[in-house]
């Protein structure tokens, strides 16, 4: 059974800082890993999808890496802004032949203050 | 604009009542999913469907039912057997098992 853990649970930083959010998973037989953003009371917005054959993906100020052998993924946010404040969730497939069934971490609540 | 539409945004259920949450997608995705989100807990999978007229139970299917009569639609019924239905319900879809998930904006269900 896949288990996903995110560290830290919460993070508060001043604007402009570069920061790293961590995600670990127990079953490394995954075909991809996905990072999401969730604003309060809203649905999830997909940020980055990393296929198992890739080591990283970039979108603007966001960079996500994937190390299957160690069961870890990191989300790097450069030059953080107050608009980045949200909950960040990582999700890995539940394992085996699961068809898109994702196991989610508890999330990291990020606050970027001016 | 392609996307996933969930309705209503807010829903209230009386004791003993069944309620249905709507989920429609125009992304031409094969697979659709229902997740439940409780405060302080991660998302948990209720049901998923890989193809029309077929669906499977997720981790917490008891007290819920679904149908998949059209590719675009995957409604979720919260039955009276679900004793703790208050939660935020999220519908998602994916083009294939290797594709990423795309989510709707959610429905907040509360008990009167």
C-alpha cells in the first residue's frame, strides 16, 4: 500500500525566499508523481506531473524533482510571492496496476508574507 | 473552455435523505474519480471509472453510489447509509492512467 508523507506540514517565509517542499513515498514502483496547489475552499490545481522516466519538470518558478530509488520528490519554488500562499499536495499512484488511483500526502501549508 | 464542472458548490442534506453531486467534463477523458476531503486528512478515493458503464470502489465506497452512463458525466449519490457525509467532495478526470489528474472546483456537503 502506498503511503505519502509531506514535510514540513506548514511553512511561513518572507517574500522573495527560495523554498523547498518535500514529499516521500513508500512504493517506488510508480509511473508518475503529481504536485497540486489548493487554495482554501477550492479544488486542486495541477502544478507539475513528472513521469517515472523523468528526473525533473519545470514550470515558471516551480521545479519538481523525482528520485524513485529513494522514494522522494521535492518541489522548489523560486522567489516566493504572497500569491504563492496555498496548500501544496503531492500525490503518487497507489501502486500495482492502479489506474490513476492516487495516494495523497497531507499537504504543506505555505504562507508567504510581504 | 475545457474543464470539469461540479455542481452545486454547496449542498445540505437532511437526515435520511439521499443527495446527488454532479460532475461533468468536456476534456474527452476516459477516466473519472470521486475523492473526499476532510479537514486535517488527505484526499480519499470513493469511486473511480475507467470507461463508460464500468466503475470500481475506492477506499471508502460504503454509503456512496455512482453511475457512468456517459463519458462526460460521473454523478455521485451520497446515501442515507453514509453516517458522516459532511466533507468537501472533489471530482477528477484523467486521459489515461499515465496522464495527470484534473480536478473540479468541489462541492461542500453539510448535514442539517
